[in-house]
C-alpha cells in the first residue's frame, strides 16, 4: 500500500514537472521566491508547468547532504512555510523530513538506475504547497555516485494543490477497490 502510494506520488510529480512544459523564462524573478536556489547550484533550469513554478538544479554534495537539507529547511521555514510530516498527495505516507532518505531501483529508463531520494513538502498559511525532491542517481551495478545531487523544487498554488491532492486520493481509492475486487 505504501509502495503504491509512493509510486502515485512519483508519477504525479513527474507529470507536474515534465508535463505540458511551455517555453519558460529563465529569470528567477518570474517565479515564486519560495523556490530556494542554493549558492553552489549549477545547471539551473526554471519552468512554468501546469500553473506551477519549478526549478531544477544540481549540486556537489556528499550523501546524505545533511548541510544542504538543513540549509533548505531553514530558508523555507524563514519564508513562513511549515514542514508537513505527511506527503501532501499521499496522506499517511511520511515525508523525508520524518523518515529520511529512501532507496529504490528505477527500471523505467535504460540503463536501470539506483535512486537515493529525499522528498518533502511544506505548506503556507494560504494553502500553497512547496515540494522538494533531492536525489542521487547512478546505473545499477556501477560505482555509486553519491556526490552529484539533483534538486527539483515545485511551488504549487493552493487551488492547484487541492485539485492534484483530490485526483491522487481518487486514484488511490479506485486502485484499492480494484485490488479488493470491487467495481
């Protein structure tokens, strides 16, 4: 059940990040100031996707990137956001702020890769949601690269966040009915 919720979370995150991308400004001033860009960020890309603001970048940071996570958490908290203990799209699934890093194999691309992932959500008083995804990725059966960290931040306005959450809950409910042989 938790694995299925995590897969739904990943699927929706990928759809949010890559789906329906339009040509976007690369000027940070055109995006929410809640998208924290750390000083050593490289390969920076901004995007507006499905009414969300997003930034993607890489950093050199040794696993488990404790200093990076602490800096992100402080900067986000200082902007008035509250850390969520549960994944916004998957109630009951703890965020990485609670459970720490996860590890899984991504067999959706070639070569298949091992992914060490840290995902957490924040919410502000307006109901907007901020999602941060950090990961290390390397091919299965290769020397692990645990120094190249990818950061993806997604700012989701309240109205969109609520709609995505409802769609996620509807998908989960339907999946549970199918697994239980219900119609």
